C-alpha cells in the first residue's frame, strides 16, 4: 500500500506541462467558475456573512489542496483522487471518488456551457452551449499543450476584466463599508451553506492533480502549482467579493443574476457592463475547457481499471491524449447542455466534489513521513470540513448528491458480485 502504483498497461500520456501551464489550468477553472457564478447564491445564503463563508471555503480548500499535492507527488498518474483512494484506502474508495468527480464535474461542464450561452445569446443559450462544448472538445482532442495555451489567454482576459470591475467600484465612490458589517441576521447554517457553494469555485486545482501523468517532474511541479493557483484565486475572490458586496449590499447581491454587471452600473460605469459580460463568457469558456480536460483524464484512469468501458482508455498515437474519453465526455455534456437548466447544478456539483476531497483527505492521512505526509491536522480538518459543507448545502442538492453516490456504490457492488460468480 505504501508503494506507488505500477505503470498502467498500454500507451502513456506525454509529459508536456510545466508549473506555469499547471497554474494557468487551475486558475482557468477556479476563477472562471467562481466570480461570475457563485457570489450571488452564496450571498443569498449568508447575507453579510458572505466573507466569512469565503474564508471558511478557503480554509477547507487549502487543506484539500495540501493533501492533494502530497498525494499527487506520490502518485503522478491521471485520475487524481481516484488513484489516491484506490492505492491508499482500497478499490471501493478510489472508485467512489472517481464516480463523484465524473458525475459532479460533468454537471459543472453543462453549467459552464450554459453560462456562455446565457451571456453570448440569451435567446439561444442551449444552442450556443452545445456549439461551445463541440468546439472545446475539439481543442481538448488536439492535446493539452494547445489547451494550456488557450487557457492562458482566457485567464489573462478574465483577470483584466475583474481588475476593471474592482477599480470601477472603488473609483465610483458608492461603496459603503457598513454593508460589510456582520449583524445578527448572519447564521452558522447560512455561512456553512455559502462556504459549500463557494467551494465549487475553489475546486479547480483538482484539474492540476488529474493531469498528473502529463506534468513534467510531477513531484516538484504539482506541489508548487496547486498552492500558487489557490493563493492567486483567493486574493482575486476576496478583492471582488469585498467591492461588489460593498456596492450592492448583501440583499441586492443575493438576488442578482449578473452581480458584477449590476455592480459596475451601481458604481456609475454602465459602459463597462458589456465588457463584463464578455469577460463572464470568456471565464466560463476557460472553466469548461479545464473541466473537459479533468473529467476525461479521470475517465481514462477508471477505464484502465475497467470501472468504465475499457475502450475509453485508448490514447491517441499522435496527440497523446485519451481521445475516446474526451469524445465521450464531450458528447454527454453536449446532451446535458441541450436539455438541463443551469440553476441548481452548482449545489449538486459541490456535493460531488466535496465527497471527492473527503476521500483525498482520508487518503493523505495514511501517508507516512517518508512519503511526504502533511501535518496531521491538515487532512483531519479537510475531511471534517468537506463533510460539514456537503451536508450544509441546499437540501435538494445534498439529497440528490447523496442518492447519486449511493447509486455509484450500488453499481460497484453489483459489478463485484458479477465478477465473483
């Protein structure tokens, strides 16, 4: 149990990504998903306690990131916690982590695609979403280097737009710091629920770990890239959350459909609104691209172990990518993007990702000092935090997430029973 997994059968992926590429992929996932999609529902849950929720989500994310980084350095193969859980805790827990990740993040892919559609052409959001999925699946099919280059450009644009939003809100002179005060209407349940929703936005560093087989010098690159990406994201989130909350106030922010657009208008800079809308669409593109990369790599790892159809384990001889897994993920997401509603998917995805990281923390707890074990408190706090935030989510999200996990466990048990006959 304390030795790295043996090399997988069949062709391996090519190690091309450096620290900067890995950081950019993580930033593209976290910043794109969070700033434009999560602040409003989180404010609706916590009110003026939004910043407390952000801080709590950051603490849990830090623990998860530290545990994941130590595990990824030890097991630098595609699949992330699917691999860590299998190697440290047993086949069932690895499978359950992979199941939670693939299901939850497939829903996230659809949500990000629909976000693009709602900003680019609201009247044809589903059609635009499907077209976006097809285009980014084609990019992913061509290889991670091209995907990393595209993501780097997307991140640069999004950071520029967010900097413009913060500057406009500060220069507008309409911010009221009294709105940041935490009053008696803040509840523990509301803060926990906000933290659970905000955690959806911090989960992008999983993409760095799931690309472990394509990273150069993973024992050095992954532990550096994950905390760098998380730290930059936290600074960006804090700056945007403070300024937008001060301009709009918790009640207006909680009901906003496009909070950053409302913020620049309230700050007296309505001409910036179209730029923010473009930035939101570009951010969602970055998130979707990174999500397709991550989900397809976990699908590859599960297919190699025959938890999913083994045909999905094929690696393209020219592009060195799991092309069948990429195409399968793209097809499923395209169907979802054509049929589902973007509302409600964030909570469902958060539940799955929190379950995924709970298993990662449990796996990290079993590492020995010689294997680079983190301080004991880190995986303990991470495990407790993930569990608490998962069940603090809106009841519908928590219930549906629990049902899907139970379904995954039942499928694993059925498969094991059939194989033993």
